[in-house]
């Protein structure tokens, strides 16, 4: 530095002539002349290098607290990740999903529902390979007591739900032994005894294990597991055990697994490589200098040819070009494959893959969907969210995600009406749209900072994450310089995206099957259609055809029994007479329950009602709640909110067709 300053002084002094005053330049500190475009380029470069060697090229940002080292297993998780950074290719692969579930006010009921679901009939296998109910086991027992496990964890703040899916599960022998060895290794890493139960599932292409781990350590304190152990430790321990049992993966096995990726109709690691090689969609394949390079080139070429058959890639003189829809279309194809598999598990032989539709993707569907429940299943890995398989009157088979309280999901055969929840763009979307509108449809972090200098880096980063999620959905496009191209209808499409993620609103029209409604003693959904109060769009096949036949039979039943009169093409139904028949059916059900319980049935007409909510009772397609007192019980209209209070004292005011319920919670009465 001193040498540079000296040379500059000499140059300046030599340029001064005769009588001119000598001057000395005042030099500033030496710094990079690269502007923001250069920084963006370096950011992208570091990102590419980081994918090759994770952690080695990460940018050294200012130290910031992340919390990843809080909890048990913090040091072990980091050590395992570093030790396996270069040995991953030959390790046996195990997919591990872990989720921490908070057990709030309704947590115990959800935990019970989850444990019941993973033990469902048909998910397990006996020694002869025949389907059976999945068996619950634990660290030291072959048949664990699920009820006792839940009771011990009644006051736990949370629990962990783990899915363990070894790629070579079929070669591991007994998954019970493998799971116990795995959990023993985890116990050693975390430094505490763990309380858990597990089941083995054989109902998919890859056998896997569901583990439920209590959120308490051996001292009774909350079990807190470090984030880096959750991210790396569980998976690496599982892979280590599988590798010790079966030996490292052979080159031939690795090559076969890679070749299988070339023809998969979902987003794969090869697609990620092609995306890294591409610039604005143009892909220039690397030259092959080694045997590995030639194999990799063969894989990438095979993948591009398969994408060409899907219309997601095309040949050009200069090489290949990927479709802008490349990632979004493949992710959607993968999701559809998952939907068909889950629907197949729920519906069995009734599944018609060509007619399967996802209700979440039906943004523009006019009016509600009416259909019959034909199956159900878990919509997520934690099995809290559920989906219904619905045979629609429109001729399609629909997968509908919805949130039900335990015990409130409609059974197979029930008739439901499904409508979409309203979706709205987020505040971040409005900010992005406003900035893009001022800059020709382009958004970037730099433009955001220029428009709002007071915004923090974390705040702008949150907007980038939002755009990344929308990019995967095919709504926005990330340009080469890191900026984002925002479409003119961005807010409408963002709202549609939110609507697709918000689930559906499911209303049960009849808890009874369609064939039980034609001669039901009470009002039914068929009566509404016959009076013209409800339109049921149906086709001439499947459930749609069954509805048309049921409407004809119901029409004849009502006319023959004097319960309706013809009003042109429609009917005028005698609602009062139907209500009297329904009250009679309730009285008959009450008499039957009185014999079963030994208590007196006490009908209620109105006013206040109080007692213990015991169970729901289905009568003529409607649900009633059994409210029990010391020597008697009553039947009143049921509501889903009651399921959260089954077995507890409830009170309410009975109106004409509904009850305004109030529940006691910690000494406060809360109306619902």
C-alpha cells in the first residue's frame, strides 16, 4: 500500500509544471468497484458452489442467532453432518420425516386419532404376508398398549411423529429390530431414555415405520431436540444402521437408481442439475472428460429426451431448451401421482384414475360439489389433516382436504356438499405487486430497498421466500439477475394459490347412505331437490345416475303417503308432517337407547339443557347428540364442536332446529 501511494505522488508531481501550484491528491480507502449486479452475481456463484459442497462455500454473513444448537443432540447433529458430507453416495438411503406436534386443548383427542389411524386394518402384514391390522410395539414389548401410552403422555406439551422409510426395507429383515436399534442410537445421541411406540406399514411400494415419541425426557422435563439433529442426526443414524446391516451401496445399484430418475414424471435430482446448467431455459450440456462425466451426460440426455415427450423440453441448434413450466409441471405431476396413490388406498377397486380430480386445484369450479364419501385418508405425514375420497354427482372422483374434529368426519356412504374457502392475497403480495407496478412488472430486493429504505433485510427476505413458493406453483418467474417477473394478474393468482391451500368447507347433507333416504321418515336432501330449493348437477352414470333414480323413488314415496303434492314439474312438500314423522323416529331411537342404558328418555321441546355429552346418534340421515344426566337422557341436534367435549358436561339453549352451546373452561363459560 505504501508503494502505491508513493508512485501516485511521483506521477502527480511530474505532471505539475513551472509556476503552477503543486497539489497532492487525497486518497480514499481501497474498495471493490463492483456494484449490486456484481454482488448478485457472486451470490449466485456461491449458491452454485454451495450445492456441490454444502457448507464449504456459504457466504460469511454477520453472525446471527438461529437457535439450531439449542436442545439435546446439538453437537452430535453437526458432527454427523460433517462426517457424512463426502460418504453419502455409498450410504444406504433412508427417508426420515419428523414433526413436532403441540398437544393443545384438543391435542389428546388428535393424538388418539393419529395412533388409531396408524394401526388401521390392512396396513400391517402377518408372517404369511397377508394383510392385517398394524401391530403397535415398543422398546421392550412386542404388543404395546396404546391407551396406556396416551394416558402417560396426557400432560405432555408436545410429541414427535417420525416416519422411517429405508430404501432397502425389504432386505433389512424385521423392521421391529431395525427400529429398536435406531431409537437406541438416538437415545445415546440425546443422552436420555425415550418413551415411544411404533408400527410397521406395508401398504405402499416401500415398507416404512411410523414412530410416536413422547415429548418428555427421562427426568420428566420437556424433550427439546436441537434443530441440526432433527435436520441431519435422525436421517444419518438411520442410514448408518442400514449401511452396517446391508453394506455400502454398489456402483451398479447407484447407477440403476439414477437411471430410474430419468423417466420419472415428477421433479427429480436430474431436473435440479439441468436447472443449474441452464441460463434462461437454455441448457448446454457439459463435455465428458472422464467415465463418470460420460455416465452423467448420458443421464442428463436421457432425462431431456423424456422431458421432450412430456412437452417440457425441446431440441435447438445450440442445444436444449427447457420449458418455463418445467419445474411447476413436474411438481404438479408428482402431486397428482401422490393423489392417485392416496385415493387408491382410500377407495380400493372403485378408483378410476382418469376421473380423479383434486378439489384444491379446482379454483374456477362453479357452485358447490355434491357427492358421496367413498373413503378417507391422511393428507399429511402427521396424519392430523385428513382428506375425503368423494364420488361426485358430476361423474368425477374428488380428493378433498378438510379439517375435522376427531369423531366428526363423515363416514363412507354419507352425502356431502363441498365448497371452497375464500382465499385472499397476503399483505406481502400487495407489497410485491405495488413495487412491480412502479418498475415495469419487475420486483427485486434492491428495488424493494430503494422504495422502502426503512425495510429490514429479514423483511425483504420474507418477500423473496413468498415469491419462491409462488414460483414453484408457476405463478412468477425468477430472472437470471435474481429479479422477479410479476404478471399483471398477480394478486388474483396469489389469492387462488391461497385458496388452494386453505382446504375445503364440507357440509354433511346426510349421514345416512342414499338408499336409506328414499323412504326416510323425515326431511332429506332429496326433498330440497324435488322442491327446487337445491340444484344437483348430475351425469347419467355412477353416483349421478343413482341420485336421479333416488329422486324418482322419493317422489313416489312422498306422493303415495300424502306427504307432498305436485306443483308442476316440482313438488310442494308438507314439512310439518315430515317434522312429526321425524319426532316419532327420534322417540323410537330414544326408546331403544333407554333399553341399552337403563336410563329414561326425556324429550325436550325447548329451553335450557344440561348434562354430559355421551355420543352422537344417527337418525334418518341426521345426527343427534345424546346428553346424559344421572337418571335420564335427551336427544338434541348435534354440532361438530361437541366432539371436543365428549364425556364432559355441556349446557345450551335449545331453539327450533339447533342448540346454542356453552362450555366450561377453567371457570369461564364460553358460548359457541
